[in-house]
């Protein structure tokens, strides 16, 4: 018996709809296609991508398949998304199709709260695939080679073909009489000749993927993207395994300093991680690693140098100069990345020792270089950066918050994982929310900022950061009991064992407050310094954009309250997602963007905080919290 | 007390001489220089090269130092050569200086019987060293990088600097305040921009070396050369370790065919051997491997492909086309060669599947492309080649003799090593000479040819190759007793145990004769075929050049007698040494020559023996021995 299926065909408008009878054991995708309703199915309806996903708006949502879980992830599944190619409803349902591919390509690149002001992206990855029939050498006397036949068929010269392609060439040319698929990479605007990066037996023209990698000091994020559509097929993130050798940049540089063995350790660790990311992204998406022909990597200068095996010792010593700054394109085999051996690995350019390719990527993704209005982008992380400017001028500085906002060096701190206290409100008591609403295990950065904001509002902490144990008598009774002196240490008890299912006590110590003050001071003084150098008052700032993993979770109200960011009207402050990763993705799908990265990098003026005569005054000021009133 | 030292100052003429008083504890070199007598000392008189060597002609020769033994080797030491920088005589002596460097550069390149017609070689290796003082980045605000400072000092762009150079750049720039030595490679005639291949702390401008490698099917020869002088500092040769997987090309291709594991085995074996050669050449010469900035490799097409890890499967199948033919320049690190990581490895171009870069090198070294007269170069080896032509046209074919002339597949065959019978005369008996006049162990190629020539002259063997046991009664008594029938097998007993200290019998079997006939037939028919295709009669041939390890030991009279080469007047036949290796050395010291290799390769017309309708007739004819009269 057929089941009634209603499809809302416009992703933005619930009005246009079609209702059809769904034959038994037929997927939503199949029925829709039979009725000429357009649902994109990039992978051909094999559960290998997310393009055909629909959202259930009425009726019982069928339980997710394994493919739903792999492709869509827990969040989308919980929100009622399913892959229409995998979904066979057994009762009447109404679903809405997802935005079509071109829109989504943009939407994914501008994911989350949106990369403000970003227009459509031209999809020109530089990677081209063509199926060609190559004649084999036939003549014994006037012999020519396989390669010459290939080059003639393509209109390239033999030197445009890499060694790894040559190694498999004879077999590829002879394995499939129908032809071979040749993948080439051509930088835009004829800046170099076309490079042959792969020759594969048969027709693989539909398989064209790339990887965008953002190597942070603490976190590494890799995103697998279908190059022609810009569709994101998989995203893998994990801790940077170099972190065991030093949490922040300076300690990691110190570890590598003048010790080639340690440098090699850091180098091989990150290469190893990227190869695990490639494996995992391929596993999630069903893409073969040999179909990844372009990789774009961003990261701060130290991460960039360590990835290349370049000694970063002197990046840690004044004047903190990088070893190199130019944009680099390498074959993947040189970095031992397990994608197509001749895949192009593109590293974006650097600006300075502590303003790296990640900052360039943020500038690119936020389009800060484009408008007339002055905007500020703050990438909050262990090694954050601040960029300020407009189409007229751009300044950048590093804002090394350290790992405190990632929960490190905090008594009961933890990363933003299951069980972390991520939201706190303080009234006559302290109330917490945990990630996944799980039993609280510790407190993460956004929780810390909320907590401090609340404690400032209630007078538990004064503007210098002191926990006012002496003034606790003025507090409401419940709150009062949380403010204690234990031995020499001032503490605020956030949770006692048993409260909100806490298994152990969670406290905020005076030292914790100082650590957060150092972190927020670094960021706030970075912003203040750029405003100072550029003579930009708070009133002149059109927008402040919060980027980075942490930046997107912090409460704007709390960030304003503790003075992490300057006192702008709330509506001028926006989250812009992981802008560094977005910038890498932009350069992956668009050579125009990658070329633009070079001109943007060249335009950025680096401001060294430590070398500026006014820095000390600004930093001390930024360490304190805004005074009441 | 001073010692009297007489120096014969002209290496070719014992007349011009100077006598000086040698102060105590003063080296010959030092005294000579003090007296303005010119003795070249490339290494600065540190015993690191052989340029200052002198030959003792009167007086007691002082015992050799370790440096004498390392640099000069046993033979030269025994002949009375010493390094003048190391030598402090204690009594009156007379020494003759060695030929000065420029002469010797040429002499070494044209070593042995001389590469006929070769003019002076322009020494332009493309490798340039310069000591530069690079300013370090100083500014914290407008930061630039180490690399940009270097590029500015050199007038190159950052992309001209390889990754391996970048990795060590910061330390090199800061280690020596006096400056760094930058090594660059520039192809001739502005065909590419200057490439930075090394940056070293301090002044190493005097250290500039290269390696010429000839990879034969059976033997690999590597020669270490000082690039500015062309001086040969060390030469290492050994068996090709791939030979255990197949003695000739076809069996080696069959081993690799369609089996990536076996291909990898062959690839890694040759890379491993080259690295051992590099180590040994450096040990012999005192040169550091990191000072080797250029490597030129020649070899036949199969050896070339295996070195690059390119599948040679289809080189073994009609139409025997190579995978690639163009000249290639790679960084050494791509082939894992343990010289300077960014050293340029230059592979000469190929002509066809069985006429490789070694043939191109032979053409180059013999200057066969230069004159108006028709000449023939025969590179005799397991996979030999024949080249015929003049400045007007050039033809080449392969002449796969197989390993018989290297002693393989011969009952008592052996390579030309200590104890091998290398010379044979036959009159009323058989008389042998062994290499090193050691006890005979077996017979090598040149001995075999001599033996066959003698047996043909005395009628033991007829023109079809048959050992005429039936006609032995007509022979002189001693010879007669050596011609025997054992079971079904016709044999000639070359040595009985005890004869000429032989510990075991050495015989020539009927099968051995057939093997040599096949080998000589391959070479003779190759020559005949090229003469046929080019319509060149024996009378028109101005010269026939014998190249290759074996080619230089064979007796010309015997080679003529058995018909290995066409019946030309003896004075038209010359030995030209290991011409393939010489060609590689030419391209090492001269980019002009390397560029010329490409045009020569393009001019060579390949003649496929098997595909030619007249081949069978010519080959059958060439298998036989010349008929008497």
C-alpha cells in the first residue's frame, strides 16, 4: 500500500509543495525523482554524501540509518534531517528539501552565524579532470614514449608531468581501452603552466576532491570538500598531538629550539595526524584518498614551519622573524601526505612570526579587506590574532591568550567537551549548564567567562580581579556560602559534590581569575593596540567579528562584561564561525581566492605589541575588568 | 740542515728543472710555492685531493702517508707518486710535477686510449658558489623573513629556494657572522631561473663536487669530480645488485613485470647501491657528501626507468616503447640520494626502449656527431649499442650481447677479475695469461675471444663454430690432445689441473662456443644492420670505436678474426674507454655538453633490428665466423 509523501520543494518557503503516493519500499529520493521533483544527489543516491538530505516537518521521523549518522552527524539527525536516498517512510510524512547545491556550497563556506559580507564564491579550484584517449606508441623504428603521447593528447610538455604520475603511467594507459582520466592543476591567470597531477585508468571525471586544513596550536580541523560543488563531505577535528611537547607556541618553540631531534618529532607528529585525518575523512565520505588532488593548509607561522620541517627557533627570539613568508605549492609526496602523490599542497602566505596564514585566512573569509567601514576580526585561540581595517588599510597583531580559555592552567578547567560547564548564571546563587546536559566534570572557557561576568555583576569579584572574601557578608546567603578562604587561597565554590549531579567539587580559585585576566588582557590589549595605532575609536568600529572555536561559544554579553572585547553595542558584534578554516576552504574551491590571499597578506601591516612604547600601559589596563558605571 | 730538492717542472719534459734547498720539516709543495714553482693544490695542501702529486725520479722515495694511500691508491703509490703537500724528504731527491689541472681535467675525461676528436671541454657545470653576507631581519613591526633577506642578497625569488634549504636556513644564517656560502644551479642560456641548492654556514666556496654515474645492466660506475677543475677524485665500481633478479634486461623486466613489489625491490636496490658508492667515493677523497651538488646519471632505458621507480613492463613488449624520453632534472631528495638534498640529479635523455641515455652519452663522448666522416661506436656490454653516423645523420640500434662476454653462461667463465684468463695464444698448444698473473680460476670475455680466434686459425673450430673433434688427427700433438669428445659433448681442454698452476680443469665446450657466437652475432649484426640501413660500406667507415668495460680489453686482432667487428684495417679501430661514463662526466662538468646531449638524442634515428625485414638474414650470417680466405 502506498504511503502519502508531501514534499516542500523550496528550501526557504514552506508554501510550494507536492504530495505523492510513495510505493512500498521506495526511498523518498527515488519517488521524488520519479515525480520530477529536484533533489540533488551528488553521490548518485548511495548514502555517500549529504546533498539529498531532507528535514522532516510532519509525521513520525524514521529512525536514522547508519548512513544518516555517518553523513549527517548527531546534531542534524536530532534536528530531524535524514538522507532522502536512505529513507523509506512507512506512514504519511512531510519533508522539506535542503537548499540546492550551489546555495549550499556558499552556505557551508559561510556556515554557522555567517561570514558577513561574503558574496558568492567563484568555484575555480584549478583542478580539472578530462577523459582522454591516448594513442599508444606503435612504431618500433621511430619510437616515441608513452609520456610524449600523453603530452600530445593534452597539449602539455613532458616536464609538466610529475614523477609519481610517470611511475604508474604505462599501466594506466593500457588498462582501459576507453581512455584515461587526466587530472591537471593550473594556477589562475596563466601564472604557471598546467601541471599533470594524476592519470587514472578509465573515467573518474566525477571524482574531484580537496582537503582544507586548519592547524591550530591546540586543535587541527580538516574538511573534505567536493571541488566542483564546494560541498563539504566530511570534517575531522582533533587535538594537535604536538601539544604534549608544549601547550602554547613559545613552549613548543623552546622544545624544538636547537634540537633537530625534537624538531623532527614535532614535524612527524603533525604529518601523522594529517594522514589520520585524511583516512578518517575518506572513511566518513567513501571518497578514495587518491581522488584528493588539492590540499590547502593554514596555520600560524610556527605550525606552518613545523609542518614543513623548518626550524622555528628564531621565530621565538626577537625580532621574531619567520624563515619564509611566501605562498608555497608543493607536491603531496614531499610532505608524505597520503593523498594523490602529485596533489598540490598549497600553503597560504604568512605575515609575521606571530601573524600567520591563519590570520590571512580569517581576513579572506571575513572580507574585512573589502568594505569601506572599519571592522575588527578577533580569532580567539591559544594563539589568537586581531585584524583591524577596511579596504583602505589593514593592521594585524597577535593576541596570545594562552590555553586558559581552552580550560588549561585552570584548577577545574576542561575543554568544551561533554560534561563541561559552558553556561553560568549568577543571581542569589550560581546556576550551571553543561554540554550535553551531562553530569558536570569541569568548566570550559565560555563557562569561565559567564562565571566571571556574573561574579563581577554581583560584586563577588572587584574590577582588579580580587575575590572579595572580606565583603561576602553583603551577598545573598547561598552565594555568600560559596565565597571562601581556604588556607591562603581565595575560592568561589561553583559546585559542591551532589549539586547538579556533580561528582566532585568545582571551584574557581584566585589564580584561575588571574589566568583568565591574562588571557582576556592579551586579546583586549591586542584590539586596543590596533585601535590605537590606526586611530580608531570604539564609535568608528562598524563591526567586531568573533572567530575561532572558542569565539563562537562565548556569550557576547559576558565577553562585554569582562572587557574581553571593547564596549560596542551588541548588534555590532557577530560570530563568524571558524573563519581560518573557512578561509582555507575558500582557497581550496577557488584559485581566485587563493590568489587574493597573497595580495591580502601583502597588504596587512604587522603591529608588534611588545615593541610598541604604549603597550605596557594598554596591557595593564586591559588586564583589569571594566569598572562599574 | 737543508736537503737538496730537484723539481722537474714540466710534466712532459724532463729538461726544465729547478734545484732548491729544502728547509727541515718543510713539504715539497710549500718549498716549491716559496720558490714560485707552480704546483696546483686544489684542496689548499691539506691532502684532500690529488692535484699536487709528484713522481719521484731519483733518491729514496719516502714511505707513503695515510693520505697518499687514500688519495692516490696503491697503484700510484707503488709507481712512486706522492702528494707533495704531505711529503717531507730527509735526503736529496728529484721529483717531477704531475700535469697541471686543466690538462688533466681533459686527460681524465678522455682517459685511457683517448676519446678521439674530443676538443677541450668548457667547464661550466652550472653550479656556482658565492659567499654572501645576509642581513638578518631586524624590524618587529614590518617583519620580513630570513628567506626574503637571502633572496634579496642573491637577486633571486623565494620560490627558487628548495624546501630542504629552507629547513636549515635560519641556523646557517645565524651561525657565522662572516656570511654564508650559497650554492646555485643555473641551466645554460637562461632556460630556467637560478635555483638555490644549498646554503652553508661560513665560507665553503672551494668545495664544489659532482658525481657521474653510469648504471649498466651488469656494472655500475660512479665517479666523483671536482667541478671547477674537472679533476677526478674517486671512482667506485661494482656489480649491479639487481643482477640477482636477472642477468640481462629481458629477464630483469620479466621480474618486474606487473609486480609492484618486485619493481620496488629493483628500485631500492639501485638507490641503495648509489648511496654506498657516494659513501665510498667520499671516504676515498675526503669530500663530504653534502658538497656534492650535481649528479649526472646515464644508463639504458630499463636502468633509467628502474632508478626512477617507473614500471618498465612495456619496454619488454613490442613495440618496446619507453615510458618517457626527455632529459630530467630532479632534486636528490626525491631519489633519496644522500648528497646535498637539493642537489640537481640530471638524467640524460633516452632514444628508444633499448637505446638509452648511455648510448647518448657514448655519442657525446666520441664526438661522433661532429665530423664529416662516417664513424661507428660500439659499446660492448650485456646490453650493448651501436651508433653509426656523422654530423649529417646518426643511427643507433641495440646489440644485446647478453652476459656471455662477462663470463656468465660459460662453463668456466668468470668476470675480468684476478685469476681470469684474459689472453690466450694458440700455436702447437694453448698458452694463457691471467689477470694479476695469478693462478688461473676461469676465463673471461677477452680470453674467450682470443681462444676462439686461435682455434679458428688452427682449424680446431670451423667457420660454423663446430669443434672439429673428427679432424683432430691433423693437429700438432699437444693441441690434438686438448680436443676431446666427452660423452656427447665436444670440448677443448684449455688447462688441466697443474698446468700453469691451474687447480682445476678449464674447458671450452661446444655450448660455450655457441654462446659466444650468439653474443658476437648480436653485435656484428647490429653493426651490419646500421651499415645496411645507412648504405655504408666497410670502405666508407672512417673509424670504429670500441667502448665499454669489455670493449677496452678485447684484442682487436682477435675481434677481427672472429668477426665481432667488420673487416676494417686495424688502424681504423680504436679503444675509447668507458665512453658512457665519460659522457656522463662531460655533462657533469659542462652544461653546454648536457644541453648538447638533448640535441644529439633528438638527432639519433633508432633502428629496430627485430622489426627490420632483412634482420634474420643478417643475424644468421653474423652468427658464423668469417670463412678463411
